[in-house]
């Protein structure tokens, strides 16, 4: 993505989530300037931490005693709970010269757990303040540390590249010298020398898919950017598969919500789903009912109707899983559902014996 696209993505993530964007780009591409501009656009105070110049004490504060208790002084850069909403820019994250500095900031760039404030040692950061990171790619062109996969996994990686049209708009806005602008208009290849491809070990993880879920629920990105954003969380291969799956509505499995709430409208789809697609619906149903096993009368009937259209092996497997959920087991044990459930329960009984 270019700098303008990066600014759009950062504004969405910062304004609507607690996730931590990490901007990856070669020197001079406009990472810092773009982050500052995005910060101004959403009317946030900007604080920059040049981590390549900082030690642990600059981050966690200086220790002091109060009676028998050890405390750490609050760093001057760390915004307080009542300060205006602030964006803290952890610049040059992989240029931290000391290993303990990198370890200290690790906790800070990690998105806070639900209901918990972001922390840096003993200091807490109000949820009104957000964090963004920027780095040069570890491709051998820069004197940077290699970030471990655990740290990469905690951030939304945004890969930014030079783009002439984006720069040209910037040049006009900043009233850069006309002869420079005219030269580059005819020699756009001279704008910047692209480095080697920016590749980090971004792969699918459970945490990554949760971050994708957060973005899909809270943010809206243009179609051409959405896949790039997800690729920076779960990797390019998984992002492509996911976007193709989203586009293939016809082949998409029924959800638990559709089965339980919209059964008359989806019964034909349920009957015609392939076994592998059916398995996805069954997994979603089982997970949903484990988390929320209370069913209305209508939902009970829809669940049993779905079980009835399943092939015998899949019916047996689903009923076996549902019987492990006490509230659902009581529903299935009702006499009025014997014609559908009894066969599966008999098969389970035989298996047990």
C-alpha cells in the first residue's frame, strides 16, 4: 500500500480498535510523516519514542523506595488518564540497541486484553490513548534487530511502498520546487530505489484470526486494501483464501445463526450442502451452543429439523457432541423429538457398549 492508504488504515484501526498497527517500509517512504498526518486528522496528540536512542529506564522509569516498597517513577512521555487522547509512536522498534529495551517495550505494543489497560511494567495506559509502531524491514539493508514471531504476531503489519502518484499529490500540497516535480513527472522511476521485497514471518495464528475478526466487526476498508491488511496479520496465503471464501457466497456453509433463526429460508441449502461444508456448519453450531446453550422453542425446533436432514454419520456425530452440553441434552431428550434423535442415541449407546 502507499502512504495515503496507510494513513486511511491507521485512522480506522486507531479510532475503532485497541490493536497496534506496525508500519513497515524502506527509508524515506514517509512512514513517520504519514503517521503524524493521520494523528492530526483524528485530532490526537502525538508522542514519538525513538527506541534506538532509549534505555530501559527511559521506558519503565527510575526505581525509588517508599518505605519497604519499591516503585518506578512515571516517564515524562507517558500520557496520564486525564491527558488529551494521544497516539504514542514507537519508532525504530527494531533498532533498540539493548535486548532488555526491546523486551520492555514488548509488553507495551501488545494490544490490551479485554477489560485490561495496556501496560508498561508497573504503569498503565488509559484506553483513550493508542500505540502505533514503525520499523525498517529486516532485509539486510539496515542495522536492525530481527523481531521474533511472538512480537510480530501481536501487531497488524502494514507494508508501505513508494508510489509516484501519492508523492505527487504530497509535493503539490507542500509546494515543493516545480522543477523537481516536473523532472519526476517524466522520470517517476527515479523517485525512490525500491529495496528488496519486505517479508516478515507473518502466519495464521489463533490470535491473528481474532484480530481479523476485530477488524471485520469494527473497521471498514476499501476492497483493494482489505486483503493487504489481513495479509499483515495472518499471512498472504491465508488472507487470499479468506477473501475468496468471502466472495464465494454460494459455496459458503450455513452459520449456526442461520440454522437456529432462519431455518425455513435455508432448509434447501442445508439439504444440498456437501459433507465437508456440512462439517463447517456442525462445528459452528457446536461452538455456538457450548457458549450459549439457551434455546427458544422455535430455535429448538429448527435445531432438530437441521439434524433430521443430515446423513446418518453426520447426524450421529452432531448429536453425540450436543449431548455433552447439559442444557441442549435436555432439549434433545424430549419425547416429541424421538423420531429424529432416537436413532442417533441408539448408535451412541451401541458405541459405548
